[in-house]
């Protein structure tokens, strides 16, 4: 085992849970704070409750809400993409003089 590369080990580290339970265990930090322990975990307590870590329940609900929107088929997506491209082509200037006019108008609006 190499020397001086390993973190310091604390055999009596204090671990504090969000529910208020504290206990002693070995760790590489003197004090740890955890979100859930054996006193409040549903598996050990037998109670049904949601453990929401970092908003996972809300993220899941938002994801389901977004999925319930209108379903667009591949054919419709292709059609929409084609129409968008046609629209962009129609809006594009056809000659160099038109392009210069467009650029000139954009510069003037930026200055204002």
C-alpha cells in the first residue's frame, strides 16, 4: 500500500440524517449529513411514502404532462420541415441588390 495517498480515516465519524437521527460510523470525513437513514427509510419502517431526492417526483410529473400533448407522426414532421424550408426560401432575397437593401435596413434598425 502506498503511503500518503489515502484520505484520513475517522473511525468515529458523526452521521446526521434529515429526520434528526444521529449515529457513529467509520468514514473519511468527520461529519456527514444524509437525506435518509434506517429510521426513516420506507423499507425498514414499513410505511408508504415518497422519497423525493432532488425533485425527481416533480420532474417525472412534468415529463408525463409534456408527453400527454399532441402526438405528431413522422409524416407530419416531414411535411412541417418541408414547409418551413419552402417558407425560408421564399423569404430569401433573390438578387444581390435585394440582399444589400435588407442588410442596409438591418443596420439602420440596429443603430436606433
